[in-house]
C-alpha cells in the first residue's frame, strides 16, 4: 500500500515537473497592437515653416545731396500718396556753371520719364489679361451650374483671376513709383541749376509719399547731411501680404500653382487658407539645424481671406504652412506604422485566425500617418502596428489594443 502511495506521489510530482517544463517552453502568443484598414479621406501635404512679406515695398532715397531735416515718422505710421511729407531736404548750393551736375540731372529726368512711359503698356496688358480672366471665370461658373465644368476647372479659373489681379495691381504700383521718381528727378534738376537766390523755403525739397500704405522702417531718423541715393525710409502696404515658404527641391517639383494650403501657428484661432501662386525657378542651399546642406526652393502663397480677417498679421511674421499636393475623400488606407520594407517591397502583418500573416501590398500616396492601399488589403483587415522582432509569419498573436482610423 505504501509503495502505491509513493509511486502515485512520484508520478504526480514528475507530471507537474514535466507539465511545467512543457508550459515554459510552449510558444506564447505575442501581444500586439492592431489597426483596422478602412476607407476615409486622405490628404498629402508638404509641411514647412515660412514667413509673411509685403508684396510691394518701396525704399525712398535722397534724390540729391544736402542737409536732411529730422524725420518725424515712425514705423507703422500711415502715409498717403502725394500728401504725406516723408522728409524735407535742404539741397547743397549749386556750383556756378557745373555742367556735369546739370547734365546728370537732365539724364535722370529723361530716364525717369522713359520708365514712366514703359508702365502704361504694362498696365494696358495687365488690364486686358484681367478682363479675360474675369470673363473666363464667369463662363466656367455658369457651366459648373449645369454640370458642364468641373470644380477643378472653376478653381483654376479663380486662381488665374487672382493672379491677373495681382499683376494688374503690381503694374499700377510700378506706375505710381515711376511717377514719383520723375517728380523727384525734376525737382532735383531745378535745384542743381544756378538761379537767383530766393527765400530759404523755396530751396527746400519736400519728399512726398509715392504710395498709400505705412512706414515699414526708418533708415535715417536724425537730421544729417546725405548724399544722392542714401536710403531714408521703406514703405509698403501691410494689407497686401504674401507668404514665402522654402521647401526641399524634391518637394517643390510636386507642388503646382493653384494648390491649396493652410497656414497654422500664426497667432489666430483658426488656420488661414492660402493658394500657391508661384514656385520660383531657382533654388538655393541652406544649412539645416542638424548641419546638413539642403537644396531648397521658395514657394509663394497668396492669402485667400480678406485683410479684415487677419489684421494682426504683419510683415515677416512666422507661419507653419501645409501645402496640399494630393487629397481624396474615399481612400483605402493603412497606418504607416504598420508598413515596412522587406525584399524591396512594402509589406505588413495581417492578423488572420489569431496568427500573424505576412502580406505584400502596393502603396500609393502617403503622408506621415497613413498610406493609400492600391492592392493587397481589403477594408476591415486588421494589421499589426509597429511589429517587433518576435512577430513572424505564422506566429500566434494576441490583440492587446485595437485602433481605428
């Protein structure tokens, strides 16, 4: 009897030891996080920092040498074309029979007149292009109401109309500046020609504002003696802003004029919509924060909202831009955390009947979070996120967390 009890106890202990060894060496399911492949909107963007800048700015310079009175204007003060006195210059006394100075002043008048004459054909051309763009936009809007034109056609026409409007405004600005340059050249010519002495006020040269806008910078505030060409002030209209974004040259080739963009982290509560107007044709080298040399290209954006909605935004303000280069509303997509390269192909692990299944697939457009699935997966498939080295084809897995897009 004692022998049977001892034998039974031995078998129980041996069975427990063997069971423990078998259990310890038995492969355990790997805990994994999975996500569900589903359809939804997908947007691919180029994300870079940039800054705002005034579209047209003008530097007022001294037209001739003399003593400059103190400039009372400060940055931010408004100026009106032909009304606001920017500075007062007391020219040097003209030297008797200074033929060279007179000839130089006359040449400046002729050059300024020629520059002014060249602006009128540019204005006429810009006005004709603007009228054509306006008629084309109205035509496409009418066709869009009947379904004969696509939304994309209307957006391109709107972008062209905005671009032609900017060209027309730039041509008008150039004409105003040329007219101002001519007036200053004529005033300088009068004051370099010897003449009978008159009251001191008659010899002073008032410099009036060539544009409507605000003072951006004052280069010379105190009274001093200046020479021809010395910078005095910089003027511009803060309401007419554009955004300069420098992107990698490899990203610049993907951007097209008319692409939409969103400006974030500019200080407002909501992002500002913008439109790509131009991709500059020449790049430049820039050293990144990590010390890497990068070839970058400037992309110019136009703000879509009127100035009333962004009054606090000024010149050289920092913004974060997201330029949309592709988007669709209904795209089969997979989290990028579930993708990896294996034998020069994109692959992922799919959970199938409690086991990991290695699945090759074809990927289309992608951003930092999701990628478009062209082939290899179906809606509802569960893919493993960030698979570790324990996850292999056929290994048993246990779902720890399920994420949905």
